[in-house]
């Protein structure tokens, strides 16, 4: 897959499911692109390289075992205003932030984005003007 780090999610997913590329290769290419562009673009506050490679290896094992989920093995970037397991939620602010253990309403924290292949925690719909009427 030529220049796979620049293809979209659907193309990467199809290539993974077709056995044309591994998740590890996609993650390595993505990490290389981040490293090459970070000094000028500065798009990432945190890069979980070691964890991402370990998660890619786990995804490759699951794919080899026949598991199929739409984004299994596809590297994605997550804004730091979204809770991720074992990561701080900093909302773009400078400084050190503890790993968030509870949700904004004080209930116990399951991460919004789980480990690869897990089930996301669901929350009630946001209160939008349409819902508030």
C-alpha cells in the first residue's frame, strides 16, 4: 500500500482486512509522519508510540485470528478533550494532568475510548436545544 499513512480510514481498514498490510506497519508509518511534521505542524501534545505499537501488535493478532471490526488495527488520532484509558484529558491546556478517573458528573470512570476492540462507554445524549424543548 503506497504511502498508507496518508490514505483514509476506509482504505486502511480494507487493506488490513484483506491482509495487504499490518496494523504495525500502519502505526509505524503514522508515527514516522508525526515525527517528521511535529516540529512545524505541532499537531500532537502527546504521542503514545510505545503503547500504539503494542496495540497494533495486539490488533494484528486479532486480525490473524479472524476478528473483524471496522477500525480494528487502524491508527487514529484522538483530541485531548476525549477521555482515553490511562491518559490525561487536558483540553489543549499546558501542564501536567492526572489520569481522569471519574466522569464530569462524578460517576465512576470507564474510559470513553477503551483498549482496542473493547466496547466504548456510552453516555446519555447531550442536552441540545432540540432535546430541551
